[in-house]
């Protein structure tokens, strides 16, 4: 086929997201479920190794976490679900089959709404991404290869074998690599709010396969779909975005050369080489029949009643998207996003501060600036921050009531940071100890202001103010506030300008 530079294309993307669940033990045995690359093959037993006579027993918590995830994805929970064996051979799959779910997954037909990144000055748009199914399965082990380029051995670590996974399969509703990245980031945040997984992509707790093809728009008005490619095991947001961008461009170029359409060649899996910035072929993709699925004879089906489902639905936290929207009643979309995207515990902290000081905007300014800076500097989480929300809210309430200046509030904040076990009752003590209470008696300022005006060092500033340059009064305000702790800068400025102009 002769390349045609006037052709355009649209990218079609569906994701398969694998989420390791936060359970103490594996899905079908009592081995520890924890990341442990330093001691390979130490978290195994006859069950997860598939030894003869070993029988699996389902982890109840894994099923409950799966249902919790599916409910948050607006899926329908099946009252009856079963386990199936998915047959294939890999060195990291000692049983030569994976216990998964085939025709009767525990959930299906859900959706997630995401706000897509705006382009320039355009308003952000919303996209509803359909969820085909979320099902449970066990993870495989890990092949560890020598990537030095000098040859060497490949080794198998089976610590991960049997780890509980929820696989979330989306409809092909995403239309760009940026959309796919945004969806995955929002999904990860939702999973963290739910507490079902730590979603640590570096450790493999959240991995993604991307199914990609392009819809080519020809000059004669036709649309032609290219063969679908599955890009395997993407483990970072940047990898997802870069791999999809590359693959869409590669498929379009290949179509212009060959004209091959969807259905004319088998589905292919490709790996992503981040260093080279390209996808590379791995194998032709198997169809369901190739896996020879059949019900696992060692595991009984699982049933759940409508009352149980509704009880679990009632336990769900407010999702981050809804919380972000609610915060925007008082905050800018940017501030609301910063707070919500820091995680559920951080958003809870902000809400408690705002409730105590009764000023959402003031609380947001302090939490997103002062608190977040300290968390980053100290490399700690909000749960171990030295100042609890009620104590910080008490400081901010004093600022809001003009009982404390912002500058003095930061001095109090600094002292409270260094004192262990502070409480709201300590705020008044620190303010009194430092003499920072706002000076409401203007009479106490008059003498200090008169002395500043009489000081020859301030003659130039005074002359500039009388010429209409009121900003020249700044250094004099600083002098006075050093003399009178707790002085309100606005009051000092007003009194200074009045005395200079009328003097």
C-alpha cells in the first residue's frame, strides 16, 4: 500500500489493570503476602508451588476487598461466582495453570468517570470509561533476567506466586495516551482511598496491559481498524503514556505500508523497551480456547446475598472525584486537586482543620503550603505529623479572628512543630509565652510610631510617602513590628501613613 500523508487516525485503547490486594496471606494458602525481593523463594508452600496433594483454600478477605473494589467501580456483584483454571506454561507458574475466573466473574458492567486534561484554555472534559469486569485471580511468580548484556542466567522467584489480584478490564473507551494515563492515575487514587492495595508500581502492586489499535480515516470517508496489539506489564504512568503513543504511531505507519486490517492477522503481544522508546514483538496472543479453561475442582463456588452487598456498599468512603468536586465549593479546582490527590488521610486532615477554624480557604493555604512543605522536608506522612488537625485549626481560628497575625501564626506553628504531644490547649500558652497576641490597643503603638517618624534614618521614606509613594513605608512597618510583638501590619501601616500625611 502506498503511504498517504493525508490520512489521519484515532487511537483506541482498553486497559487491563492488575492490582495486588492488601491481605496478610496469599489468595489460596497461608504464605505471607509481602514484597520481598531480597529473600527469593522463601514465601512458598506446597499449595502455591502446586505440589501433588496440596489443596487451596480461598482467602475470605481477598474476596471482600475485591467486592469493595468492584462496588467503587459501579460494577454489578454476581450472587454466584466460581474459580477456573487457566492453563499455560511459564517458568514462573509452577502449577502450569493459574487459578482465575472465566465465564462467571464476581463482578461486571461498571464505569469510572474521569476529568480529562484540558487543552490550552479549553474547559476540562469528562469521560465515562466502561468497566467490562473485575475478577479475582492469583499472581504468577517473577522471572529475573541478567540484563547486563553479558549473557548470564535467568532465575525464578516464586515469592509472588499466589498473591491475590483483582484484574480490572476496561471497555476500549480511551482515545489517547494522555487519557489512558489520566484514567490510570485516577484509578490508582481511588484504590488508595479504598485501602485495598498500596498500588506501589515500582514493586509491581499495580501493573497495566494496554490493548491498542488505531482507526484510520481514509480520504474517501471510510474508517479502517488496524490489528489490536497488547502491550504487556507497564509499571509506571510515563511508560503507559509513552508506550501507547509509540504503538499508535507504529501501527499507523505499518498500515500505510501493508494495509493490514483488524481480523487479518492474529492479535499480538509486545513488550515496552523504555530505554529504546519502542515496543517489541513477543508472541501471538492466545484466545480463550487456547487456555483450556475449566472449573477448578478443588475450590467451591462463592455466593453473596444482596444484603451483604449493600452493607459493603455502605462502608465505602467518599470517592476522590466526588470529594474534589465538593471541596470546590470553597476552593479553586487546583487547590481541591492538590489536597485530594495527596490521599485520603491528607484530605481528612484538611477537612478537620477547616472545620475547626471555620475557614476552608485559609485552611487550604496552610495545609497545601506549610504542612505539605514540612511533610516533604521531614519525609513523613500526615499520620505522623507533629501537629494534629484540631491544634492547627485552633491557630488558624485565631488568625481568622484577628487575634494573631499570619506572621505570628507561623512563629507559633514553628514552636508547635518542635514540641511533642501538642494539643489545642497549648496554642494559648505558646502565644502568651512568645508575646504574640495581636495588639488591639492603638495607644500602645502611637509612641513607637512617633519615634519611627522622628528617626532621621527614615527621612527619605517619609518624604517619598508624602509624594504619594505609599509603598515606601514598608521598612518602617518592619521596624515598628519588631518593637511591638503582635502588632497588626495593616493597622501599623494605616496609622503610619495617616501620621506622615497629616504631620
